[in-house]
C-alpha cells in the first residue's frame, strides 16, 4: 500500500471543494465562488502530478494502491490503484476540470456556486471510476457521475435541456442496471468484488457471453456506440459549453475504459467470440456517423457526431485480436486521450462564438477570420487535429489503429481509413463556411477576438495537442506494459477444464 493516499486525495479533494462552494456560495458575491472553485480545481490537478512523476513504467501492477475494508460482511473493499492504462485519465480529468472552471468565468451568471460545485464533484467521481479496483466501488462511482451531469444539462442547458437531460439519464441508467446484474453474478461465483479475482475466475462460455452482453450495454451506451448513440447529440446541443467539454473529453471515456477493465479480462472467450460484432458496429460508427456529421447545420451537433465517429476507432482498436493487438489497443487508448484534448477544444471554440452571437447555426456565420484572426488560427489547429493531420495528436491513435487493422484485415483497415476522408470533409467544410470568405453580416463584423482567458485555455489544449502529436512516446511508454499484461489475460481461455 502506498504511504501517501494520493488517489484518495485526488478523488475527494475536488468533491470536498465542491461541497464547500455549494455551502458557502453566495448570489451576492459570485466572484468569491469562482475563485474558490478555481483554487479547488488547481489544487486537485496538482495532486495528480506525483502520479506522473512517480509512475513506474516497468510494471503492470497497480500503483499508488490503497485498500481498506468497506462492507466487511459482503467482502467489499475501498480499493484504489492505477496502472498504465488508468493513470493518464486521472490527470486528464483533473486538467479538463481546471479548463472548464476558467471557461465559465464570465459566461455563467446564474447559480454560479451550484454550477462550479457540480463540476468539482463530477471531477472527483470520474477520477474514482478510473481508480476503482473493486467492482462495487467502480459501479458506485460509475453511476454517481449521472447525477451532477444531469443537473448541469438540466439547469444550465438550452431550451430543450430537460428533455436532453432526461434522455441522457434514462439511456445510461438502463444500460448500467444490466452491469449491476453482471457484478452480482460474479460476486456469487467468487465471493468477492475484487477485480483481480474476477479476472482470474473460470467461467463457462454461456455465462461469459451473457456477462459480456450485460457489460456491453452499460459501456456501449456510455461510449456511445451505434445504435445506442442517439442521446449524445441531444445532450451536447443542450448542455452548456462546460458540460459539453466534460462529456466529450472524459465521460465518453468511462465506457471505453469499462471494456478494458471488465469485458476483455473477465470474459476473454466471449470477447473473442463476439469481436466481429463489435468490429462491425465500430465500422458503422466510423463511416455512417461520419456521413451523418456532414449534413449537420448546427456546429455543436456536428462535433457531437464527430465524437461518436472518433470513439468508433477506440472500440475498433480494442477488439482486433491477433499479432497486432498491442498496437491496436495502444492506438485506441491514445485516441481516447487525444480526443479529450481535441474534442474539448472544439466545443470550447463553439462556445466562444456562441457567447458572442448566441447561435450555433453554421449559416449564421461566415468570414469570422476577418474579425477574429487569432481565434481562427487556433480553431484551424484543432480542426486539423480532428481530421487526423500528422503532427497533431489526432493522427497518432488513428494511424496506430489503421496500421494494426492492415495486419488484421485489409478491408477493415480500408473502412477505418475512409473516416479520415469523411473527417476532413465535414470538419473543413464547417471551417470554410464559418471562418473563410467575406464577412457575412453585421453580427460577424462586430465580433471581437478572444481575450486573455480564452487564449489561455485554448493555448493550453493546443500545446498538448501538438506535443502529443509530435512526441507521443511518454504516453505510450506508460501504458505499454499494462496493455501487454491485459492482452495476456485476453489470450488465455477462462473456460473451466471440463469445457
């Protein structure tokens, strides 16, 4: 066990700060609420940095581990730990929270304390999902993320915010109830909720398939995969900018992370058996959803569909088993991290325009580069990263997955690579209509370029996007041994000897 409970601090510090902001928040002095939220988010981010500095890349074991008895009667433990797969997502969650707090500084004027408290509490809960090494603890954190996001969409969202929040909650809750049934079955056959014990348990083929299906519905909705993706565009369109950023950058990753923690190591035989189904659904998401994105008139909805297509690459990489499995899986994880930077930045850029003109319709813009040249340059960088341009983080993960797919099956690789064309088509066409050309109307003519606050948050994401695109080695080095260990679990049959 680690001497300093870094993970517990990383989880509970933002939650405690969120509660403090909620309790002491005042409508008369929202500025104090903003500063308190900023201090809490920055301190919570700084707490995660020792994970990077002290991480041992040579072992696949859980690091910074903490374990205490939680519910002794049912053998449930408060068990935390991170490996090379989880570590970067803890840091990314804390970083995105800081950016969201700064992004809402001048924009949120209604119920400021409650707004920031929701994001701080959500940040701690999401970090808990990535750190949980106990099945029930994972489930508690996984489900608890719904509450603050439901509030964020329902209170600070657009005109149809209640419908979008309700749809988001119902979709994700319905899938998660099946996961609870799966967790209880695993507890019945092992007598514990310990993930490591579950990953070593022998399970017959039929129960494995049923467990896989239960986990699939919980995690596929969260990713979201086609055809259970329809809640996401509505949630993005109605959510405030900060909500869209967290939803795209972190919450979608919880589902993909669940595949890595549960579906693959606990039910490896079912994973191999059903891999063609997952690959097919992933390719549909990559191609069909890319085509759907091309016809969107709302910028936010376009980027929302783009997120579904990019997450299709992630699930595709996870289920291409064979000689290139490691390359494919690492590519999927890199894509998850990159998507956190790029999609978060894309939604922030849309938020910058919306704050000034109060419209997201592409037709209402045109010639923005003439009035906001600095902003247009940053948006171009993120647009290119969204297309998968070499030198940006968007290229690295997609290239690794496509390269692995070539070794797995040429036609799957061809279908996956087709999305690079679609991604360039819908992203650059949107950019052309919004930013290029002559100034379209007086509203665009009166636009002012980004201020220092906006320049800072977009600049930070731009630096990470470029750094990861040019030098991804620090990211892949951390995850390499852990991915290798996970694939060793997937390669070994968990069927009882009698089968």
